[in-house]
């Protein structure tokens, strides 16, 4: 997981270590990293399933 804050938004990026596939989401900074991280992981799972 990688988090980058810019002003009042945070970009959360989930990276699959074995394949290097990435999925990112952007959300409000006041939501919290746990929620944004979980959403990024869900998107990563979706992207991985779509590629297979």
C-alpha cells in the first residue's frame, strides 16, 4: 500500500507484489487510511480477476 496526500485528498495505491499490478483510488483525506486502503485492495482484486 502506498498513500499520497495532496491537500484534502489522498491517493491510495495497492500493488500486487508478485505481478506488479497496481490499482489506485482517490478519496477525501478525512475518510481515513484504513477505509481508503480497503477500497484500493478491493479494486486491485477486481483488476486481477479481470486480467485472468
